[in-house]
């Protein structure tokens, strides 16, 4: 609680008390009240009780400890790519991906003075990256902060006319700030994809279309990745995402994160995953869930 800026603490306390009274309805999210993750939690779970957490690790721990039924976590953005550290946190969490949600992002500049007085803008690194051209054009220095709405609360606490925040427009009203600019992202298609994490997932039943997320590490031999992925082509499985990342600092082995259309139990998906397994040291499915948005 103490990690949040002072203007956010009473709001966080009220939301935490409500979630503690009904943890089966609680939806953990990273950030202060008013953050984009808060908006996503309300949209994805209209009957849920949003639970603010200061960090991604705190949101994940809330689910693992039974303080929340699930967490909603941003994983990638259409402008700024994947959210830092998420590919490491997901496998280590032991949680299962049970759903996804897409949120159009609308950033606003907010502070206590006028826009001409602003010299610095605080926000989450993702938000700063999504508005970097706008900030540069207005000679505003980006300053990283753990979340968007938390930055707005900090600006309200500091009371400096030269410091503003980038956050969802509603955060200005929550923390008593002036709206100094709206829709300032560098592109109109700014969209963030969130995933829902829970302690256990139900086997996929009913109508799809389905998505499956998995991670794997190919064997350290020539053409291993080419061979591992060939099974998706030959079995007609559409891979919508493939990203590599290093673990352990050795630079000797690469892990891959992938999304495919379909689910285990589908014959063509099972054959493709079997081929990945043959050419990999290990394969781990992180979750199968309904598509929130059709690909392609």
C-alpha cells in the first residue's frame, strides 16, 4: 500500500477491502486506480472487483495466494511491442492463461498547470514509448514510473507545475488534475492485448475459435527452429505470434513464446505440437482460451 502515491492510497484501500470480502470475484491488476489495466479489468469482468497491485509480481502473487480469482496482465502493444519481463513472469508464475482482452489505448497528458509549463511527463515505459514522437515534438522529457495512473497520483502529490503524467483521461478526474492534451499516442491504432491468469484452467469446451499459448526451447543444433516449426505448416495450423528471448545470461540457448490458433485435442494441433516436441528440449503449454478478437 505504501508504494502507491498518497492520493491513490485511500482509493486502493477501499478497493482492497471490497476484494478481500469476496476474493472469488476479485480481479488483480497492476497499477493504481484509473490505469489502463483497471479499465481492462472492468471491461473484461463487469461483475468483478478490481484489485490494484503495485507491480506485476504483486498481481500474480494475489492470485497464487487466493486473494484474487484471476489477474489481468498486459502482454503486448500494437505500437511498442511486448511488455517488458512478461515472458519471464508468465512461465515462472505457475498460473494458466484462461482468456484474452483487447483494449484501445487513449493517452492523455494531465497536470496541475498548463501544457506550456510542462517539461517532464511521467508514465509507464510502455506509455512513454507509445507517445515518444509527440513528447519529442513538444520538448517534454519522458520519465519512467511503474504505471500510468500511479504517475498521475504522483503528479498530484508533488504539485509541480512543470511535471505532468501520461494516463487514461479518467485518471485526471480521479486525482484532481487538469487535462492538458488527449489522444496523444503516435498512431490511432494503439491497442494493448491483455491475458487473464488463473490458478487453474478448465478444459476448452464449446465453440471457439481457440488460441493456445506455449513456450519451448529448441535443441542447439542447426535448423532446429526451422524443423520444429515445419509441423505447423504441414498440418495447417496458423501461428499468430512467435518471439524469442534469452534466459540465464549464457546466450547459448533461446526460448520461444508462441501463439497458435486451435487447441490441444484437435488432431492437426496435436500433430504440430508433437513435432515441436521432437525438435525441442522441452515444450510447455501456458493455456488454451477463446479468441477475443479474430486474427487475420
